[in-house]
C-alpha cells in the first residue's frame, strides 16, 4: 500500500495542472498492480483449500484497501463511482487526506 500512497503527490500535481490523462495513466498503472497482486495470490484458491487460512483475509484486506485508495484517486473525475464505493464500504465520504490511512491493517504492506 505504501507504493499506492506514495503516488499521491504526483497524481495531485497532474490534477492541479489539469493534466487529467497523465493522472489517469498513473492511477491505471496502480490499478494494474492491484489486479496483478490479487491474481498472483489467488485468494479464491486458498479459500477452497482452507477457509480459515489467515492469508486469505490478509490478501482480501489488502485488496479492499487498494480499492479504496484507487477510489480516492478517481473521485475528482468519477465522483458518482466514488460515492457508490463509499456506500459499498460503509465509510464516510472519501477525501484526499484519507490516502494516509487504511481501512484495516494488513501484513501485505509491500504493494
């Protein structure tokens, strides 16, 4: 998640300079990394083998946190989608400052 959080200044700079295509490219690169993270760890396979495996919860928790960070980045250009994500996650409206926090701590902070 540190990698995702580290992008905030660059993405904010792109938004402020109205370079939306560059901001979206950066965000989509992060989304690709999130998808790769989930695909490589295959929590659905681990859950079939052992539903109580703590790795399943750790992977899924990290995935939810990454989703939330991506929604914060996308909120300036996709506010309705962000609002639906806020409802889905049962959280207060997302703000840029929320990039500094996570919903649930996860041992997988290397992404």
